[in-house]
C-alpha cells in the first residue's frame, strides 16, 4: 500500500513536469536575427547570430547567397534557407527574395502533389519507388513579401489542386506554395502529422518561388522524396485510408448517423519513449523515423511500414469506438501465454491493418526484418508460427480468426466471408472488458437464430485451438478420473454464459497417497481445485499450486500458463474406499490477464 | 501583503486538498494509472552488428545480443560474403541459453572492403518456451545514420499560431 502511494506521488510529480508519451529535443542554441526577412534581387542585408565563429551557408544560392559574415544577397525571386553552424549546433533563417514590381492581379496556380512510396514484399522493401498522390492535404499560397497566406485549398483524390483569380497586386511579386501533412478542418477523417510534443510543428513541403510580377499563371507540382519527408506523406495517406475504411464500412448507433472518426494527431521522429506506439492517454500515434531518436533505433524507421502504421491506427480505432483494456508493453508474436486483453488488442490491430490494406502480409523493415502473414500463418522469422498461433492468449491467433471471418469470397478457404460490419457490430459499442471471449459471446448473441455465422465462427476458432465451447462432459455427463490414468480435458465454458464448474468423480482407497492437479492450462484458464465428499462437503482445496495470489495485478500479471495458474492437491486418504469428486472452476482470484473461460487437463496420480 | 499571503495560503490549501482528493480517487482506480502504450511486437533479442576499422586494415566485427525474454537456446553466427575473410581464430559462432536482460557478444577479425563489410549479416536463432523458435538477422548498425545531416534543411515557422516545419521541395 505504501509503495502504491509513493508511485502515485511520483506519477503526479512527473505529470506536473509535462510530457507524456513522447518528447522533443531542445530548441536550437543559436538565435539568428531576423529569422525571416525579405530582399529584392541585387540587394543585401546582414543577418546576426548570437554565437562566435558561426559558419554561414545558403541552401538555395540561386535565390540568395550569404558570405562569411552573414551578409545575404538576393538574386532571384524565391525563398532561400540560410543555415548557420557553430560547435555542432545549427539554426536556420529564411530569406524571401521578392520582385520590386507588384504581383499579379488575377493569379492562377495549379499542380499535382505526389510522394515517393516504397513497395515491400515478405523479404522487405523491393527497392522500387512508386509515386502516389498526396490526397486531401492542405495547400497554401504564400506571398513571399511578408510571408502571408493569400489563399488555401486542398488536394483532391488524385493529388491535384488549383488556385485561380487571386489578387496579389497589393504586394511585391513572388509567391510559393506550402503543402501540409494536414487535412482541411472540414474533412473527415482529419489527420495531421507533427514532429514532437514540444514543437508540435506540422510537416510541410514547400515549392520553389514563382515571380508573379512577370506572369499570372503557373504550374507547380510537388514530389515528396524518400530522402526528405516522403515517409511523412505515406503516414498521412495510410492514416487517411484507415479513417476512410471505418467511415465507409462501419455500422454505428442510429444517433451517430455514421461513424465519425476522431481527428488523429500523429508524431514522426518524435523521440518517443516507447518507439513506434499508440499512446492511449494522448490518443496519438508515434512513429519512429530512420534517423533514430529517443527509443527508436537508427535505421529502423516505420514511416513506410504500412502494416505497422495501420496496426497502430487499429489501436486508435479500437480505443475510440470500443474498449481496450490491454496493459500494453513488450510482447512477442509467437507467445501464446499472453495477457488475454493484450492478445485481443494486438490481434484486432493486426487484423484491422490487413483489412484496410486488403493484405495478409505484415512486414516491419529495419535493421532486423520482421515478416509474417496471417492467412497461411507463415513467417520468415518464425518457422513454427502456425503451431504457435493458438489460443485466446495469442495475438496472431486472434488476428487470423478475425481475418478469416472477414476476408473476401475470392480468397475464401473457410465458411465465413462477412466483411467488416458484422465484426464491427460485435465490438462497438461496448463498455465491457473486450477480449476474443466476449467478442465470441456478442457475435453469437447477434446471430442467434438468424444464420449459421456463430457455428462458422466456431470452426475458425477451433482451427486456432481457441476453445470457446462446452466440453463433452457438459453434455454427456462426467466420466470417472482414473488413478495414473489418462488426463481428462475440460473447458470452463457453458452455453448459457454462466460460470462453469466441472465436477469429476474419482475413486480412492484406504491409506492411499494421491495427487490431484490441473495441468496444461490453455486459453487463459486459471483454475481453482477442490475435493468434495459424497455429501458435497469440501475436504481439500487449492487455488494456485505456487501459492501466489495474482488478483489485482496490473503491469506484472503472470503469463497464462500452468506454472503460474494451475492448482494441485496432494493428500493421504485415511478413510474407507469411496468415491470423491474433483471440483474445478475458474479461480475467484484470477488476474485480469487471465480469461473468463479456458481449457485445462485434470490428472490424478500417485506421488 | 496580507491579502497576497492570504491568497497564497488559500491556494496552497486548495492545492493540498485537491492533491489529497486526487490521490484518494486514484488509489481507488489503479487501472487508470497504467501507462498504456500499444507497442509493436518485439524480436526476442536486441541484436546489433558493429564494425571497427583497425590500424592494420583489419576490421573487428562485433555481434551483440541482449535477451528480451528468457531464451532456452540462442545461436549467434555471422554470414560473411565471399569478399570478406575471417583472419583470426576466434569462434565465429556461439550457442547457449540467455536469461532475460543478459547479453552475449561474438567478436571476430576480418579483412574486406567497406562495401563488402556492409554485406555481412549477423544471424540469431532463438528458442524460448514462451515464443517457440525465432530467427533474426541484422546488418551493420554502426553506420552513423543519426548523425547524417538532413538535406534539404527544414526551417521552423508559423501558420498563424500553428508551428510548421517547412522542407524545401523540388
């Protein structure tokens, strides 16, 4: 208890210090004055930096040059970035070179915005570069004279944009365009990509300058390159696709009219504290960049890893429209002893990513490739994935079931091809702790007496050894357990949804030594075992054979395995030969990481 | 002065009371305290491969692994392209168990061009009860990607009150 209070104080103190799921680096230590200024061609002005030994360079010497003393000279209409470096730090200033003559009275400007995409296959990036349209992004027409916004529009579905009839005659000539990784406010869904929580600056691509004192119509295309911020616009496009997918396919309450996806603010190269992740508290997605920052290793950028990007968006959707109780944290794909809440959350997110992309392939490129797919359950990294992707407590098993229930008839190899809406209906809205268990219950309830979908879903679940059905003994009656005989397999599941309690008879003789235990716990089972006499009185009982009580655990819950959650009773029977009963039910002290149901084997042997 | 002190006292008492109330609320709802972040799945090893050019022209290759879980069996090895030759007698492979957070490093000396060294691959095979079998590869991770200058250089400005980071395009 005392430890909890200390933790609380630390949390509050850290909250007072600001921050959250990510952080940003310090601002540049060099101050340039003025940071933004205008010149006309042939004219000069001096910039000042508050450091000794500053080294000045112009990144656009065709527009403006700078000498060793910081004196800038304009050459042609446009915008030049002036960089000053000193002692390993740098800062930038912007010099806009304007025409001495006024701009156009009716300016027209159009173009197409594209970004370089990096296609991938199961072995990583193919090496090809594809051009994709930058859809639904804000485009601003900027007057270089004073850097004021003259007009704003947005790209269409093909990346095209148009400005026309803009009166710019009240300023000196010279304009350029800004393309922002930001949707217009009226657009749904809204997406914006920013750099970090400190600066919160939106990534923007700018065009070259245009001298509208000489002409009144221009074509100005954008291409966001891989080596600049092409990846930012890939993120932007993937998030847009995710939002459009939900809005186009989801069924929402009548009061909502349609599923309005909330605005997403995502951060790229944000020096995030947990690498690429969805931060539930902030409702934001953090994506690692290739240069590495914070906990992101260099060379492991995710901006082109569409599967990863949309997986994180799947968490964003689940968090908003349903309920996600996953504790998060480190997890491994082949682990089938996962926290059942995490397995659902991660499995849903992986399925969502596949559904939006219409692809079962999941690839995370970087210094170490991670590649797997959820239809055939194959993987470059995990040769035993098909065998390991099982139970309610494995994220890949959950993803595979959801995908098989969703996927289109053309690729169908199972009994279901439902599309998205029926699956969505079983998760939204809910205030209950959602897992694959409660999903199955809700799905079955929605389809009871309507169709055979619940039975078809059972086929998919069983193919991943997800046992959400009553065991045979619930139907035919319990069979006696034999000493040193075969183990009996049971599920803690009833068709009615009531808590299950298995009562298995076994025979004991005078002065016999016995060990009765639950083994091979699967599907999130946490057993509690007791031995009853013929009157139903409890003779012995045990919850966890390791003696631990995991109830109320939060971040340090045990794995869903036999070692952590099984029960065992060793006893010496002094009475006469008789029949006793092994009663097994879900532990009343089960951790939140365990399932409500589960599978176990019951064993009786001599020590 | 009195008024200011009074206000300060009131503010301090208010903060104290609010803090206590917050603590009482949070202590009854510990699940709200979880720093929930949905992270992408991890490989079982944090694996790096670094190269160091020695004065005699030889290159030291360092394959390092740190376990993110208890691994029953780990094998670390190198795949050298034809243009890279190992020149020392050090074992180029290691096998054994690794407990969570434990690390193992395999170091060999080779000769080869920088381009060929860049094609060296570090391999790891991991067997763990929790995850089955997992195969990992890593290429040289010592390239100073993080130190490369960003070109073109972006500059920070504002669109109204909204900060923007402008990257000059074509």
